[in-house]
């Protein structure tokens, strides 16, 4: 896999991860809590191997076309998830903004027992072209694994 999400820490309702492309750290990601039983829009993606694809039909496309008119070509979707759909890598700062999706950021902090990511818009603008190229490539696999460090 060229792309990996490695989960490194858990808060009360949040999970902090690191995104790697070709074994090079790109940014932090924030997801909801890992749960044994899925709660819609409140559960981290199950660990496993999936694919990235370009989604040009989902509801967030219009919003992101407005925010990033020169950058946006479609949402980067993690595809093939069991019992999950429309899981995008997008901007936001807290687990309350994830809707079950990973949020990107250049830093993180712990606030009231949960992780938050920082400078999400900046991180998104940096990783989007790389993820777009991967989503359009034959080598579009992404792995998600747990390796908690703290």
C-alpha cells in the first residue's frame, strides 16, 4: 500500500492518526472513537485495506468547489468500507465535525480529554493533490492500522 493511516492515540471520543504516503509522514488525522458496534457518524473506520477514489457526486462537492475552486476536482473517498459510505478525508478540527470521516491537520492538541487537529485547511490543501493523484492511479490502496503510542 502506498497510503497508510496509522492510529497512534485515543481520547474519550476521538482517535488520533498519522497519514503516510510512500512511507513519508504527511499530516495528522482525527476520527471518532473506535467502537465495536457502529454508531452512524460517530465511529472510526474499521482497520483494514481499502481503496481511494474520486467522488464527484456526493453532497460535499458543491461546498468544497466553493471553498477551493482551483484545487477541488471531487472528494477523496475511502471506498470499500463495510457498513460505511461517503467517507471522505476533509477539513475540520474536532471529533464533532468528523461525521465518521478522517479530518486532516498539521498539529494536534488534547482538550478536555479529546484530541483536536490544527490548521486543517492548510493540511488539506497540501495533501489533496497527492491524494487526488493516488485516487486516480491503479495503486490507490489505503491501509488503516492501529499502533497506539500514547
